[in-house]
């Protein structure tokens, strides 16, 4: 067969379809009106929809929601000039299959151009990551979940809870001190659920003025009060088919607690100044840094509302309760800072500075750690963050414990041998010694003689 003949055959539509059908990625293409014109076999397997069900249809209508979730560039609220589409985008996405299952995938999207270079549609490549993520989770190889960073067993338990909640719409109540990442967990629950393609609407109940909170939650009609110059949708209505995250729920007044309870019971409400009843379908996730049972005893929170909200409780650990994650979080924040400011390679933290950070109690949790690193980046004149670059409160804080004795699993000889075997790689050495990185770093700081002379 000549090269010209082979080229001609490969260019024919039917042969191209056969090639794309043998790929391990789902391939989906639609025009600028979101009309699907290509859907390969792996896309059928991944979504549960057949070609006949989706070809020629608006992708939002075919799948019941934006297939690519909140990243959709063709949403009504997104840009109208599709000639400005980025050349390439890649991001994780949660796919809701035809039979209602939630699957994790990696999606890459590129524009399709005609001969003159005009964008006429988009091509999406979708790789199913569900089983791989399950295996990585079982093997303890995950260092994060969604936007949450952590590898400590307490965080792995949180990740498992998030996965367990994927197929259910039950209300979730997250308890955790300030800075523990309550909103990140709430968003991860939403992204894992069958509502992932719909809006996630966070509401800080403590930040809204008392006189406006009802309007913010439920909306108002024109003329309802001074300044209400038009009808306005509330947060619940904007979150239809999605998730509402009520942060600092304990800050709601008793009157608003009654209105919220009624909504939870009926799924309906009236806008401020309105007479028409509005019904919406939303999932409720709430959070607080206060003990709601104590709030009930003090008469500050309704017991019946508590039981409506606290169907599935999730308790977030303090940062000092998962110190093994501190080095991981430091690396994450320093990488992000370098990326944001074009300061490559990222700065690193010296072992002395890391030792101080590992011993500190972090009353502000992960948020305080991020702030401390931002302070240190500004103070640091070089590439290494040292103790002198840390805030005074960390440097002056005295450890509640005196010099530690050797860990039950560690001694100078075993640590030295592990470091020699791994070429000084402390992460690999910690794994070989079956201890957390934080434990090994702390041991080395207290027993520097354990480090081989050539390291």
C-alpha cells in the first residue's frame, strides 16, 4: 500500500472514528452552540450514555448539567466571545453517569479551529481516574483530596468520609476550629456528589448584617424595603440543584433559625416582601467553630434545627493534632507562592526553622501556617527560610515539652543507616523507618549526630 493511499484512508471520517474509538480516553466534541457532534466508545462507557442519546444535542441538556462542572466555558454566565478560549485547559472533574454514579476524571479541553484559524468548537479528552484513585487511597499514597492537603491518618479518615458521602444528599455538619479548612471540606463533599456540576454557594452567616441576612438567603422583591429597586434572587435560589454551605451557622439569630428550619422542613420559602412561595432543591452543609450542644444549653441555638443540620457530623482535626502534615503543607504553600509571583524555584525551609514550626501549637491552624509562610517569604532575602525569618511569636514560643528522648522506633544508628541507604532522602528514610516525616525531622534536630557526615 502506497503512502498516499494510506494517508487518504486515514483521512476518511470512518477510519478516524475507528482510531478514536480505540483510545482509552473519552473524546467529546461540540460546536459553539454546545451541540455534540462526536462521542467515542470510551465516552459511552464512562458516562453510560450512548451516541444516539447525545449526538446533536446541547451538552447541558444531554447530561442534565454542565458535563465539565463549574469549569464550563460555555455556561450562560461565562464569556460570550469564544474566540478568546484558552488553547489548552486541564482539570479534575466529577462526572455523574446516566445511572447516577459519581466518577472522578481528568479532563483536557482544546479549541477546534477551521482552515482560517477561527474557533468553531471544542474537543474534550476525558480519562477515568476513579479506580486509580481508589487504589491510591487504599495504598495510603494520596497527599490530598480536592483542594485539601494532608496525609496524616486523621485526614485520610476525613477523605474516606467525603467519599462515603458521595452518593447521598443528607445534611452534613462540619465542626472545626478557625483555620482548619471547613469550606474546603464542604466544597470537596459537593464536588464528589452528584450535584458537582451545579453551583456551590458558600455563605458566611457571621459576616452578613442582621438586617440583610434574610434578603441574602431568600431574596427580595422590588420595593420590599428602601433600596430594593429590583427583584433579587437569594443564595438558596442561586444554588438550585447544587449545594449551600452555611459557615458559622451558630451566628444566626433565633428569628433566622426559625426561617431556616422551616425551609429545611419544606424546601420552600417566600422572598422578603413577596407572597409567592418559591421551591428549590439544594443540599445543606453547615459548619461552626462553636460547640452547638453548649449553644443549645445556653439558649442560643435551637435544638430542633441542630438535629436537622447534624445528620452527618464531620470533625476536623487541629493542625497540632496532625503535625506529620506540616512539611507537606509547607511545600504546597511555597510552591503556590512561587507560581503566583514567578519566583521559581520555590523557597525551602531550613531544618532549624522546620523544627520550630513542628513544635509550635498553631492556634490559628492551617490558615495561620499559610500566613506565617507569607511573612517568611517577604522577610527571607535568599532561597532558604531560616528561624530569623519567622514571626517572633514562633521563635519566642517555648515548647511545652523538654528535650525528647529517642522515639520508640528510632535510635541514632538506625536513622543514620536509613539516611545512608536513601542517599540523605529524609522522606524515603522516614518511610523505611515506618515513622512520619515530622517525627524524623524532629529526631534529627534533637540528635544531629544521626546525620551522616557527608550529608
